[in-house]
């Protein structure tokens, strides 16, 4: 369960950074 949460958090961070780059 903890591993899934960690993976989801990593994915969320990756998506956030990607969206930020697209906006620039």
C-alpha cells in the first residue's frame, strides 16, 4: 500500500512538472 502511494506521488510530481513546462 505504501509503495503504491509512493509511486502515485512520484507520478503526480512528474505530471506537474510536465504541465509546468508546457505552460511556459
